[in-house]
């Protein structure tokens, strides 16, 4: 829901295994101990080990994707284990299928929980041997992701990697000049892509990017499914008050999300737009820039609080209600590979106006479920156009609802399970 890829790169600050990996050498005795698995996998219920650096207490897009797929895979009869870091110790309230790797150090860095694990590969290997999965699904190319790839090769288990983000765009989170970090990150991620047995991408542009960079690993496009709570089958978000137009964004408040642009848009609508319509914007989420963005709205732009409302960490039920109550969803990020919130909003019949980007082009279709724009000025113009044309707004709402329901987790998970079974059959 709220993407949190930046934390994946922060491991580089605290762990020497981010940009450098030592090869695991197998002697003949180790080779003989590699497990034997069934060859016939078609239709077989799988045991899946998901490995992730980011999980609760984080509440980002990666976490939402993991939970959505994990829940639906379990409904389809598969066993899913989520292996992650121990951020809070005994304070975690995890279900039985979540396994935390003990951390020697836990701390807060830029308002984000961090955890450091020594000998992560060895500890992960012990867990994987105990679970004995048919397949490993890594959600990151760094830290535990790197360890997962080593363990998978040592134990002869297929490993699939989901390419969640354009990682080099998050280089500013590492306190080293970007001209140094960007090429290192790119090289590290592409190297990881060459080592895994399969790659899942959420959008076609990432697939083309990997092909352009000579990645020969099999690549499959499977967008993340949305949680059922966001699918509003009743589709009741009617615009009762024609003089008020309510807009919404749900995001992590971080620099790469470009949220000030949305406030610039509202500034144009408030001071330059028609006074016949009252435009409101609700900004829901959390992140290091939350207070700074509030100051930008209220102190620099002097926007009234009755037009701009901030909600800090609303729960899923609240967010679902916000989607259904909003007339339009706004999106300003250019670094996302899917933008799961777009599908969530659309599934409630809320059309989208978004800054153009790789993750948006697969879902936002101009004049059907929303519009893609290139600037704050163009976004303000599209918002005004939609707000002033009721028939256009209704058309976009219907198109959004039809699009959003295509991201039902059952549909996406069937694609993933088929890929897992096909890959496991090769081993």
C-alpha cells in the first residue's frame, strides 16, 4: 500500500553484505546432502518460503504485496512462510507462519525500524532446512535477498525474485554521493537478477529495462493483487455535492514520492481555479517527510486546513472508506513500478490523475479510468475538466471500477502459483 523500498537500500549503511557477496563453495560431501524433491509438480500444493527485508511494523507496498499473495496462496492450499528481520523483539504479534531472524541490534534510523543480523546466510540456511520449501521467493536483491540466493543454490532450491522497485532511484538514502552509489546499485541488482531462476515484474517497462540490460533469466509480469477489503463491489461513491470535489492521495511521505507537487496543484486550483467548486485534498500515510510536507502546505503555500487534511497512518478499513468517499485519486511518484494504491483506488470506483511513470502506464488509461499528465499545471487542468463534467466523471468511475477488479488477489495469485509450480518442476 505505502511503498517502502528505501529501507532495502539502508542495509548498505549497516551491513557489509549489501554490495559484496562471498561465494559459497560446496564440497562433494555437501553436494550429496542436497535434498531430493518430487519431480511431478503440476497441480501440487507447494511449500513456499518468502524472504523479505521489509515486513511489519512497516506498512508499505512490499508488505501489502506479500500479505496479499501469502493469504491467497494459503486459501489455494499452499503453505507459505514469511522469513524476515526481528525489528521489535517480543512486541511482534505474528501469526505462526512468520519467522523472525534474531537480530543483534535494533534501532530507529530516520523514523524507520532497523535490525542487524550477524551471519545472516547461516541463520537463514538453518531456517530454510527446517521448512524444506519447494521454492524460495525473495522480495529484495540485498541483505536477506542475497543470503536467500546463496542458500537456494547450496540446497538446490529454485529461487524467484520480485523486482519491486527501480532501486537506483533510492540512492539518495545512502550518505554517499549518488554518482558513486547509483552505478553500484544498478550493477548489484542486475547481477542478482542473473543469479536467480526467475524474475517477477509488476509492469512491462521493468521487463523491457531488464531485457535491455541483457538479463537472460525468465521474466514474468505479475502485478500485485490488492486486498479484498479494497474491492468495493457496491460501487457507491456517488458525488452528491456538485460544489465540492474531494481528492485523495495515499502514500509514504518521502522525497521520491514527489508529494509537494500535489500541494502545488491544489494551490493552483484554490487561488487560480473556479470559485464555483471547492477542491479538497486528503493526504494519508506516514514517513520521514510528514511534518515537512504539512509545513509546506500550511506555512509556505498558506492553504487552508479545510481544503487540505493530513491523516497519519490510517488503518486499512479507514483507507478503504477514504477511497469510496473520494471523487478523484492523485498520484505524483515517478519511481514506483506499479503503484498498488492506484489499483486499490480504482477498485472502489475512484478514477486517477497521475504524473506519468513506468508503474502507472500499465493501469491508467487516458479518458477511460483517469489521465496521465506531465506537470502540475496539466494535472490541475485535468482535475478541473473532470470536476466540471459530470458525465466524464461517471465514465471514468465506471472504467476505474472495471480496471480495479482485474487486480483481485485470486487472479494474480493463480498466475504466481502456476509460475512457482513450473519452476519447481525443473529441480
